[in-house]
C-alpha cells in the first residue's frame, strides 16, 4: 500500500471486527474492488470468523482510510503548486 504513514494514529480506542457491509459503507468502494485490492495487497486482509464469515480489523480499516486521505491531500497540493508531482512519481 502506498503513502501509508508508518505510525498512523488510531482514531478510536475501541477495536472491533467490521463485516463487509460496514467496510463498504466506511470506505466507499464496492465489494469487488475490496477483494481485488486485497488480492493485490492494496487493502487490508479480511480474517476468517468461522466457516462462512469474514471480518476486518477496524483499526486497519481506519488506518487505510487515513492513508488514502493523506495521499489525496498530497496529490491535490502538488497539483495546486503546478508541479503535478508527488513523492510517488519522483
């Protein structure tokens, strides 16, 4: 995953297991995108909860969201300065 801060703060002291509908709601991406990005290593992995259930660590999802927002902010700032370059492109 790119642009992930090494020690992103945990937004909530409460850690919980999130099921797929909640992950979709929080992240704003589709089920198929979640699974595709998981396979590519671009999204946190789900964990087995039983024979037919999976869930995601809420802290991992929040860190992913924070990292995505920071990447977007960096790209917007680079565009505003006219450089069009971010750390990823250098």
